[in-house]
């Protein structure tokens, strides 16, 4: 599988051009990241505390590669920083019924 590494400085610059749009995407990104990690405690940790997030080396069975998860969490962290959220304590992720898939 190929892996596309984003230029995070470019991401920061793009956010500055439309802060309100990116601020509105935070809850959607939280749900996407929650899903990427397989849900549960790890997913909530990634979605609500991206600046403090890590995956314990003993953790296995992730639906996505660790590097992809870390990249997505880094993007959420950057968006949080640039739009005025605290990346150590984002608002709670929108609650949704997971239909028993996590």
C-alpha cells in the first residue's frame, strides 16, 4: 500500500485561509479518527486529546496502519491549534450509535 505523507506546513497555511470552515470540520474529523483506531478508549483518546495521543506498542489489531492514524491525529491537532481549540482537551466527540461494530 502506498502512503502519502502530507506537508504539515502547507496544511497550516491552508487552514489560515478559511478558519471557520476548518473549525466546523473538527467533529467530523473526530469521528473519522475514532473509526480509524477501531473505536473504544483508544479512539476517544485520539479524537479528544490529539496532542497527547500515542498508541502503546503492545496494542495490536488496528484497522489502519499506525502511521496513517498518527498522520490523521496530527492533522486534527494542527486544525485544533490553528482554529483556537485546545489540542489537549477538545470538546467531546459527537455521540453516535456505533451499531456494535467497534
